[in-house]
């Protein structure tokens, strides 16, 4: 009986995660339909984080005050409504941005509070981190893979993928109401609470924060910047390849979990950043050679990096959080992680007419330096 609510909640988080990345490969379709520039395209990707970060910061404390169920269930319903709104985004730039913003708000609530809820059902931080990464990574991977294939070769490319997601959401809506509330001690604290214990602020800032930012810097760069760099070499297959790259990157993150368990949270974070730097470096080689097949090994490397960083961060948060502030701290971690969604826009603006190559090289160097810094004995002591 304990496994059934865990499975029900896992499915609910999975189908919401599935929907959040359905638009990712479709951005190339929207670019052609709506005449979007590179800056506008990366902004449409980044506006997701604009809706997500405030939701993350507010949802955690709200769930610590009112409980997990009352906060999560309404936003699962909003996920369905948002996918239905997306049906009209192919003819409206404004609606595209509004839908991405709503998707961010849904994700901010469901991923942060759902993660805390799942952790309380499971009761073991490491196991809960594995299940969460599988639900989120599996959904994030299969959503763009499905939408990329449908958009490339099926009719109604900006309609059919969302209808598939709505059908899956029906399953989640049936299962979620049966999941019991897990929060037994309600806390009427401030509405904005980062949840970072006073004695752990320095380790959080110096170790957890850079690992968190790396989580989504890698997949967001893989599914926006790299396809834009190599679109000229992918005639008639760019949308499908973008979906494939997104799927491989995010699904690889799920299968990186055994490696993360062997490394432990102390080493998994810097290792993830180092692997991410290697993937970004290889992408520069692919751009130089104008060879889109390089995107496949790049996606594998960035997927490992994303998975190791996410697993390490969630494990550290699970061990760090006080029971009455777990939702708040989980939301703070995800808010930091989703700052990575803004990296493609920063690269586009910084590159300007010169393109992405120069800023991407700078990002590669910064990532490698951060990985090296986190392997120093002082950093390792902070984590321990």
C-alpha cells in the first residue's frame, strides 16, 4: 500500500515533466511560422524560467504552511489547460510567451513541492533523489523526443504533440487524488523562505549553488544553442534532431544515477561540471567542423553532467533541510537550477552578430574552472 501512492505521485510528476519540454524542438517550427530572431527564440525558451523561479520560491513555503496536496493538485490541472492554450501559439507570439510562462509556473510548483512530497513518502533522501530524477528526467526526455518526431514527419506539428500530452495528463489526474498528505507539522512561517539553515549558508552558496546552476545550463544549451549553430547542416531534419538531442541529453541524466551513487554527493557535483565542460568543448569542435553528428556524443556528455549535478544537489538538499522547511529549500534549489535556462539567451545577446561560438567558449572555460574549484580540499570539507 505504501508503494501505490509513491507510484501514483511519480506518474503525476512524470507527466507534468513530459509536457514542459514538448515545445522545445517546436521552437524551430515557431521560428519559421512567426519569424523569430535568435534572441527572440532563446527568450521564448528563457521566459519559462521567469514563471518558474517565483513559483519555486513561493510554492515551497506555501506547501509547508498548507500541505503538499492543496498546492500541487491545482497546478496539475493548470498543466492541462496550458497544453490546450498552446494549440493557438503557432499564430501568436504573445500566446507563445504566455504559455511558456504558465508552463514555468506549473513546473515551479509541481517539481519543487512534488519532490518534497515524494521524499516524505519514500523516507530516504538518496532513494527519493533517484526516483525524482527518474520522473523528471524521463518526462523531460520523452516529451521533446515525441514532439520532435511528430513535428518533423506528422501533420499538425504545433497541435498533435500537445494533444498527446493532454491524453497522458488524464492518467495523472486520475491517480494523484489518491496520494495521501505527508506533512504532519504545519508551519506558519514567512511566505518567502529560502529554507537554507543559518549554519549552512556558506556551503550552500559555494557548493550547492554552482552545482544547481549547472543542472539546466547543460540541457538548455544542448537543445537551443547547439541546434541553432548547426541548423544549416541539418536540412529537413533539424526539428527531429533537436528532439533527439533533447531526449538523449535528458534521458542520459536518468541513467547517470548509478555513477552518481558510486561517486557520492561530494564528488558527483564537480564531476558533473567537469563532464559538462568536456561536452561544451566538443560542441565547439562540431561547430568548427560544421558536423551535426557530433551533437550525439555531446548530448551524451551533457546528459551525464546534468544527471550528476541534479542527483548531487537533491541529495545534499535532502540531507541539509529541516523537516518543516524541506519544501522551501527544495524550491530554492530548483530556482537556482533553472537559472541555467537563461544561459542560452545570455549567449545569444553576448554573441550578437558574431554568433554563439565566442560566448560558448567562455562558458566552457568557466565551467571547467568551477569544477576544478569544487575539487579543492576546502570545498570538499564544506560539503562534508
